[in-house]
C-alpha cells in the first residue's frame, strides 16, 4: 500500500494503470481476505447489539466516504482501507435484505454486459449505458440463468434418484449372488450396470 501511495505521488501516470501491478494489488487482496475472516467471526454473533451497531455504522461510513470520494485527498487508498474495515458490517446488514439478494443476483450479469454498452454508447449520458446494462442483465437472469439453474437442479435430482435405484438393484444382486458362483455374479452385474 505504501509503495502504491508513493508511486501515486511521484508518477504522472494514470492511477488505473499502475493499480494493476501485482505488488500494488496484493495488499488489497490481503485486506479482502482479512475482511472475510472478520465476517466469519462476526456472523454467529450478528444478533448482538454491538455487532448490529457496528454493521449500521460501517454501512453509513462507507456510504459517506463514497459520497465524499471526489473531494478526498488520497481518495482511492482511503476508500479501500475503509472498505476492508467496513465490509464485514455491510455484508452482515445486507444478508437479510431481499433487495441486496436481487442486486447480488444481477451483479455478475451486469459485469458481463456492461462493457458492451460502455463501448458503444459511451458518448451519450452515463445513465443510458447503466440502465441498458441493468435491463439486459435482468433479462439474462430471468430468461437464461434461472431456467438453466432450475434444469440443472432437476437433472441432479434425477441422477440422485437413478443412483439410489441402481444401488438398490446392486444390493439385491449382492444378496442373490450368494447363491451363484463369482463368474455368474460378474455376468449378471455386467448386464445390469454397463
């Protein structure tokens, strides 16, 4: 983090360019890992008043920092540090919110489709690509992802049901195999289970 801050001060390059260099990003990945471990420790205690207060304060602090971002000195490092500290609280607060689940379901489809609209519709107002990205992501979720997920679950249940039927048949064969020789048992098993 310190190297990135120093490079930010002495370099005339755009911060977006050098923020992708591995040593500069490693600290942010480690901060995310620490935030996850803090969340795991706080999750069983989410009903306690102190944890609830932390979750509300963390969410408000992150919202205020996001609103003040353009006017903050060292905005990116400050915001990312605050995000690592506040993220467990934000996740704890959003877990039971249905809007949070809906936005979470749309996050990956938005990630997939937003470059299309940002590249082709960039000269227009920024709200147009945002709205189009969200609309297409919603359509992809409703028309493609949810039906495929439902099909996958049904197929998995069918495979489990067939597997249990096969196991029952194998058990029945094993019981009757006591009467046959081993060669006859292998032949019967080969006929039933290819």
